[in-house]
C-alpha cells in the first residue's frame, strides 16, 4: 500500500471539501489542521478547485491533499500539477486508473459492485472508494460485497456522518471514511472556520474510539 494511503488509514477520516471560492482554501485548511486532520479531498466539481489545491499545497505542503471527483486523465494532470498528492474518482474509469498507476499516483476509484471490485483487483489496487456508501446499502451491503475479497480495503464515502462513522471504522476492511459534515458549504460560505475546527476536533475524538475495545 502506498505510504499516503497508509497515512490516510492512520488518520481514519478524510474531509471531502467543495470550495466555491479559492479565497476560502487557506483558512479552511488551517481549521482542519488545527482541528487535528491534516488531510483533505478537494472535489474537482468547481471552477475554484485547481486554484484552491495550488494555494493549499503551497501554504501547507505537509497536508495530505488529494483531488476528488476526477473524471479524466486531463483532470488528473491538472490536479497533480496543482499539488494534489492522490486522486479519488466516483467510479472506476480504466483510463484514469491506468494513467495514475503508470505515473505512480495513488488512486482510489469508486466501486459499487463485485464486478467493479474485481476490475480494481485486476489493476492491482489494494484500496478502493465505496461510493455512494449509504444509498448503496451502507455497512451491511459493504460487509456482504467485500466478504470474498481478502485484504482489499475500502474508503466509504457518501452519507457518512458523526452518527455512523464509528460503526464503519470498526469494520476491519475499512481503511478510512470520507465525510463532509464538518466542512459543509454553508459553514464555508459563512467563514465559520472556528466551527469547522471544533467539528473537526470532535470527529478526531470519534476516530480515536476506533481501536478501543
């Protein structure tokens, strides 16, 4: 497993952030770091995504900064050029996966079915994104669909909250979870970075319970 993915597993939670205004990138990242989560997946859904990644990577080079919702090899190139250290996609696009593997870029593509899991295994991947987690059937579905697949690890994203985070993390095949409840758009738009920091700290405390008996 790539060292970046191992570190994500240690942290246990990846804030999935949608940045509409690149001016918010630095204070948002600062709130996450001070809250105890030096990691983020910036979704490529907005025009501000690339500039936001550039700003964050320059200001906080130690941050585990990834690009999400990556749908093409051109977006991979753009994200990596901006400073992204790993790539996340909602589905398993063979061209995107092949490009990332050829260029030694960590990639976690999204899967929803056994066929997609087996495609990921054919590529030699050891971590995939389980998306959209809750609409697909949540933890019960994941336990059923992952059972035949040995050591493959999953990062559930989609519908993860403080209410179900711990139940996911306690399942042995889960590396980490992706969540956005602590970085909601209304909090970012309101520049309420103090609340984002507080909610991030609370989430980190939840993650710490993962290894408790």
